């Protein structure tokens, strides 16, 4: 019954039901069996009608995809870098994800800056990584990079941060600032 309902439901992208797109006619459900006067079409007309429905469905799908792409492109920033630019590299996981049972509010999200050596395809870049990151593949998607604006007074170092090959790290507790013990209300 679920399959019947799905195949006969109106699809907004092709502006018809899937059954109609496939067979070129509306499905006769049990509600319409009592109707009189349905024609039986045989021969090349059926094939031509089905082909025209398929063409129509393809055109409507292309239109729906381009419409959805235009909506998605409005929210997506167009990032592009040049060879020789310096960028930061994303290392920490997104908010709410734990790696190795560690979650840190103050953990670094980006390391670097690293120089872009080459553009690979339209959305990836090859970076000049230091020797301590030799186990990391040095081609990164544009969304893993952030532009670095050069400032001579800005000194950054990633030597204190020991990164593993999957670009994760472990945080070490330095000091407890407020050693208060709180009682629960249970």
C-alpha cells in the first residue's frame, strides 16, 4: 500500500505522479474502477506518449535542480585562493563532536598559516606543510581553509600543539582555576 501511495503521489519536481511519468497515464485506483468510458490505447501512440512524458519529466527535473542549486549557492560563500597565499588549516572537530573523549571549548580550530603551493581542481589546494605534519595528506578542500592576512607583528606557532595524522589533538589539563565542590540536589 505504501508503494502504491508513493507512486501515485504528486511529485513537485516533475509536476506529476511517478506512475503517470512512467506509463503516460494516470493510475486507475479502486475508486475509479466503476467509471465507464476509459479508452484502451495500443500501439506506437502509447510509446510516443510515454516518451513525451519522460522528456517532460526530465525538463522539469532539470528546472527543479537549477532552482535548488540557485538557493544553495546563495548561502554558500565562494572561496578562492591564489598560489602563494597563506591560509589557516582547520584541525578541530565541529561543535558537539567528541574526538578521543575530549571536548574543549578553548581548543584551537585552525593552525597555520601555511602557504598554498598549487591549486588542485576547482575546490582543492596543495599546502606546504611542516615536517611534523608529514603524515598528513597535503591536499585540502577549500572549506578546510581560512584566509590569513599577513601581519608582521602577528606571530603564530603550532609547535606546542601535537597533532595526530587525522588532524586531531589531545588537550592537557594545566590547572583547575576554581576547585569548588558543588553538591547535587538529588
